[in-house]
């Protein structure tokens, strides 16, 4: 699809205060009741550098007719991803940054979810089973086995990955769809996918145009699932989906917040023992298709409803309200994806390159690896990737002396040989 930008400087956008980052050290966070636009905050708090379009929180660029860049996605393949212990963790890269603060325990945080495709066994057989729901950021690269879910599976020992992501999909029920009876859903938005997955809606109708995804869904036993990864937001932004019910007088499932919340609730009811990770929308930049000039980034370009950064903050509202775990891909919590590095991370300002997918796969893999006891929490908390220094064949390694000083409990576990992916250095 083509992008048509008619940009003009508009109003002062009000933002809500949000704590970015993985959120694993705050599992007892107070219930969040504030919606985006309820409080005012300078967006520049999240930003660094001197880029005016990214650091000036006083104005927003409204882009009329903003559309997602076209991404030709190959047909989905019903590939199987099963990783044994010998595959993951074959090469290490040591952490060179310093760490400060009080000593920390491995019991400080919460969980994550990942996706793949494989056949059902009668039991888990010690497998870590991960299921991914999302849009093109998770779907891209699937036919070559370089999609984020598959790459995560390569880094998690004894894992099964099921990728149910479909490019171009929203979290919310499309505004053009009037049918709101869950049993009659045919939409493959996240809410519709959750109804199909749990048996409320007819999955053959929901996935009529995606037989490979239907095959993958049919191969999943929800009772065996350990982790769900959920990633939506970019297409909600491009389709001008309201953030929450305060912006929309109709049915709540046409809003980003409510669709995420209800869809996740459906998954939790079907798989009560599974952990849910909500991945925020990814940072991006928008360009004039004729000149190639940058119009703005996800902090300041609005679809007329709000900026994509505020959709990310809205996802954090869902995490806080529903007591889940967030993985930030918007605010530079885990890597240096920003305006200066966007050309390396993003092929068109929106969709991740292969290197971008490899980077986020390594970062997200720390979640199940920590929760499964394969590595210390320190790996999740301290791995920050600079794309100029990234080697896809390396695995992160936190220095033993730093682990001993700042994570003494984890250090003792490592010395006792309790971590499969973290062994004492010689």
C-alpha cells in the first residue's frame, strides 16, 4: 500500500506517565486506572539526542491518510520449531557495562511468551511450549525460518514454537465490522483469533484465507502452552482504532485497550497456567514517499487519534491492569532502535530487517530462559544491544564478578551448575 502524507503541525498532545522496561521487578504494581490523555507529561522524558521531531513534546504532526508501507509476505508455512539443549547457548558474549544498585534476587520478576509451530505430543516431554499472536512484525520471515518466534525458539532449549501471527491485523475488531457476537466472528483481529483459538468462534471461518495458520492452530494443545507472546498496535494505529473506551461511544471491542484485555482474558481462561507477555508496538519512522524526507517518528506522528508511542503506553496500561508482563520495543529499553539507527533496524521505517528481528529475538528469549531457570534474571535485566556491535551468532553473557556482586543468589546457583545457559567462566 502507498503512504500519503499531508502533514501539518497540530495540537499539544497530552501523555500519561508510564514506567517502561520489562516490568519484571514490579509484579505487585498498583492497578492502573489512568488512561492515556488523562495526565500531561513531556514526551521528551523518554528521548535523548537533539532531534527536534523526536524530542519536542510540545507538538504533534498529524498525517492524514497515513498508511502502512506494503510488505510482500510469502505464504505462511506450517513449519515446526523444536530446539534441544545442545542448540541453544553455544557461543557467549560477555557483558562489559557496569551495573549499579542493590543486590537482587532471581525471584524479583515475572514471565514471557514465544511462538512456533509443531505437532502435538501427549505430554510436554520437558518442552517449553510458546505461542505467538501478532502482526507482520512476528509474521515476517516465517517462510525462511527467520521470523522472531522461530529465532526465539532457537535460543530456548527444548522448545516448541507456534507462530499464529498474520500481517496487517489489528488487536481490535475493525470499525467497519458490525458483528459483535463472539460465536459469529470471522475477523482475524487478535480478539477474533482468541475466540477461534478457544473454540468460541469457528476457526475455519476466522482463518478461511490462511489455511497454513489454521493448520498451525489445530496442532496446538492449549493445555501444554507455557507462554503466550502478544504483539499488536501498528495496524490499530494505521486504521485509526481508538485507544480505549474514553475515545469511542460504541462497543468497547472496537478499541485497542479493550480488545487486548478481552483477548488475553480468553487465552488465560483456556490456559490458566500459561504466562502472558505483551509486546508493545515497535518504534518506527515515517517518510514522505516522494522525497524520502523523514516526516517524524512514532513519538510525534499522529494518525488523528494519537501517536503510536501512546498505543505502546496503552499496552502498558493493559499489562498493569491485568497483572501481566510487558516487553518494551518502543522506548529504547533493551536496544538502540531510534532515529539514528532506524535504517539498520527497519527496512521501510516500520518493518524490522533480518538484523532487527535477530536482535529482538535474542532480547525476548531472555524471558522464557529466565522463567524456565536456564539463565539468571541478570541476563534479562542487563542485556542492551547496540546494532553496530551485534553479532547474531553470539549469546549474551553477564560477567561472573558482576553477578557475584549484584546478584549473589544467582551467582551461587551458577556455581552450583543450576543454569543450563550460564556456566562459570574459566
